[in-house]
């Protein structure tokens, strides 16, 4: 069985309603992630004044698992830290001012067993509203939570009016992606909707992203997510890269977008990245499912903030595969 078949995830849409006017940063992902982390730790941590890495409970603590995903010392020495099993993606808009009673929606992706803790995520989002967000500490209330189905439709699973969480059959995995799309393709365009921070030899790419580098980083992320959060096995990604160097950049419309966030622990952090589109041409068929999965798991650094989000537009119309 293909090792990537063990990777699976769930995607949700969270809608909140503002109880007062608020001004948010141009990129809102870090603000959401910061308040979420503070609220989750306040909710579940039993040793709040202890660093996670020094805590006796770090291997069993929900906050540690979500925010400080521990790496066993005897495993994966090549990687300094495990990827976190969630992604919070803010509204894709540069609008900063929102008025009282306005509704704002954002997306949440939970990878593997992190979905078992969905009730904690929902409760934490509700508590976030009481704490307020960003420097204005604007309050909001959680309205509802909807699950994305495989066809892109939404099913409500939680509403604050009845406070009941319903189950949803919304698992997304490689088998689903493989069975829904026809091949082959000869070119595709990748459009980055949020900044992509992709490193090569320790340096961020600032003008373009070679196809081989994009696929390598996607495979690394997918394999690590599978290993840590879906009980998958570890695998060397190099053997999966045959043919990537034959795929060329046909057109590059990427540009650098600079922004910074303030971290309570690290102060101001520069987190710029590439946005815009880049078109590749060549034999792309065998990489299509990985690229489609990448639309959910993102690519590059700081994905938990929603960075590295992209959409692909292939060189043919994606059609359901009707073969049995």
C-alpha cells in the first residue's frame, strides 16, 4: 500500500459574529492562532507556569500535542520538530476593519487523530470570543461549525443555539483524491493565496519555486503528518522524486509579500513569503493527487497560521473518474 494512503484529514468552516467593532492585521492568521493557543492552554493545561518541553505530562497533554507536538529523542533526528496537526486559515481578504454584528468565517483543518479533539477546538473557539482578539480585544460569539464534504459542500455539525455536536462523514484521504480525478495532465498553475515560505539550502525562495522543490517539501510534510498523526510509517521521500526535474516553469507570476507578527515569546517576527501564481509544464500526472492534498495541508513554514495555502488549476478539466 502507498505510504501516503495512511494520511487523512478533516476540514471545517467556523463562523463567528462580532459583538463590537474590531481592527485586525492585514493577515489575520497569526492573530487567530495566537488567541487560540492562549485559550486552549488556559482550558486544558494543569501546569500553566511550566514550559511544555520540561513538563512531565507533555506526551499526554492535549495542548502539548497540538501546539508543541513532541518528537521522541530516538526518532527522526533529521527533523527538529514534528508538524502540528492543525491549520487555521483566516478569511482571504486584506480588509482590516469589521463592524459590530458582522460575521467572519475561517477554516480549520485537523489531521488524523487530532480530529478526535474536535469538541475541544469548538469549546476553545467559544472561549476565544470571551477573551477577545488582537490588540483591540474585540469580543465575538461562535455561531456555528460546518464540515466540508468531499464534494466541497458544507454540512452544519454545531450551532450555538442548541450546543449539540453532530457527527459528519467528512474524512478526506488519498484514496478519495485518487478516485475522483482523471489523468493525464501536461501543465498546471499553482496560485498561492497566502504567503509561501519555502526554504532551499536554508534560505527562503524569494522569486520562484522550482517544481522539484515544491514536490519535495509537499512529500516531506505529507509523510511527517502521516507518521505523527495518522499512524503511518516513515519513508525516504527521495525515491518519489523521479521525473520532477523534467517539469519546467512555464510562467512565473510570484511576488514577495512581506508582513510581520508579534509573538509573546519571540517579539516581532518577519514572516514574508511568495504569493501569486506559477505555471509548470511537463509530465505532471503522477503528482496531481499530492498537489490536491497540498491544497488541504498547505506547504512551507508557518502553515498553522494558514500560510502556504494554494489552489491548482490543471491543464484539463478535472472530471470524476467513472471507472469501477
